C-alpha cells in the first residue's frame, strides 16, 4: 500500500503492443481500451481482454492470480 502505483508507458513509437495475458488477443494501437482489465501479479502488469475478463470475473473480484483461472 505504501508503494507508488506504476503507470503504463504512454502510447508512442517506442510503446510495446499490448496483448491479453490469457488468450493473446492484441489491443488496438494506442493501448488497451477501457473495457480491458489490468492486473498486477507478482509485480508484473498484465492486461486481459473484455472476453477473458468477463469469463473470469468472479476470480478477478476474488483477487485470485490468473494462474488459478
């Protein structure tokens, strides 16, 4: 709780493409849409597309790591 929240790299030519950590779907250029879910697991930021997030909503709300899904 005392650690600062890391912010994603702003979109630009050096920005890495964002892909769903579950199914591999690619986010549109410019970053993930607001319907995607972001999770920090073991210090790593992971993004999940809207389909994967909806399919695993209870696990996400229960704060289970994606390895448990």
